[in-house]
C-alpha cells in the first residue's frame, strides 16, 4: 500500500473520532456536534452566556449550524436561547441544569474514548500526546490559501 498523505491521515482520524463519538454519545441523546456545543457552554457556564456567534467562533462551527444545534438542544431542555438585551439581533445561549447533568455524563464518555485514542502515544498526559496536539494545533492555525489558481488573481 502506498504511503498516505498527512491530509488523508488527519481526515481519517477526524472521521474515526466523529463516528466513535456519535456512537458513544447516542445513548445520552447527543451527537458529536451537539456535544461540542453543549460541552463548550458547560466550560463557559461561570461567565456571561455567549452569543451564538461567539460560540461559532469558539467551536469552529458555522453560525447557522450552531443555531440549528442550539434549537435541537433547546428542544431537549438542555440549552436556553435568550435574545441579548443590548443587541436584539444576537441570541445568547446558556446551559440548563438538565444540560449540565447530561454534559457531565458525556464528558465521562468522551474522556474514555480519548484515553483509548491516545493510548498508542502513552496516554492523554504523555509527552508524545502533548507533542501530537501541538503539531495538530499548529496545522489548525496555519494560513491556507484556498484560491485554486495562485498567482492569477484579478
């Protein structure tokens, strides 16, 4: 088999993680995308409720997708959506007590998955895992020119 590109390996890892998370979180009534949103709200619960736009920026999800996920979580009673008092166009999101409870359970589930995922590196707190994370974070923040014809801009 031909050696795979790093892009392909990162894509496969991301897909494996998403599918594993979806399967593991399903008994709690969550998808991986919903978990990323509610876990972010859980982490921010001591501060002012973020706007959907702020949460989109934090999670890397599209604002419209955050809105859709927030509505799904609101329907379950796990998130509250409230119009911002200063900017009526903005919607702030807050985790409910029920959402906090399910998120704590989900964190336990996802922690077990991350333990399994990082086991080949020596575990989540190993030097190799820290180095791998630093490399992935560097790739996430590297500028990427998506222009299909570099040098021929009009």
